[in-house]
C-alpha cells in the first residue's frame, strides 16, 4: 500500500449533482484535516451535471472538473424528461 506521505491524485466519476455533492463534501471534510491542501488536484469526471454552487466550491478547494461535453448531445433530452415530469 502507498505511504500516507505520498501525494495521490484522486479521480472520481460523478454522474449527477447528488454524486457530485458527496464527492465535494467528503473532499472538503478530508481537506479540513490537512495542512497541505494545495497538493491534491482531485478531479471530478463527468462534471457536466454539477450545479453552479458546486462548481464554485470545487474551485475553492482546487478540484478539477472534467466535462464530457458530448454527454448533453447523447443524454440531454433524457435528463430533461426525468427532471421535469
């Protein structure tokens, strides 16, 4: 297992704002216990579904959003149908 002293970059797939909230919230919690907050460079894969407030929180903790821009083309209509029923 890697040493705790080594910096590990965490990449996580988060499909939807609830999954994004869990990732952001847990990362904020973990960072609150550390002094070297600027060294982690966590990445959220599929960040195209985050809310504006979540994107702002990600920026504040240095979390990198990765957007699957074609997602809207393939799945946008389905998300709208499910959200606005």
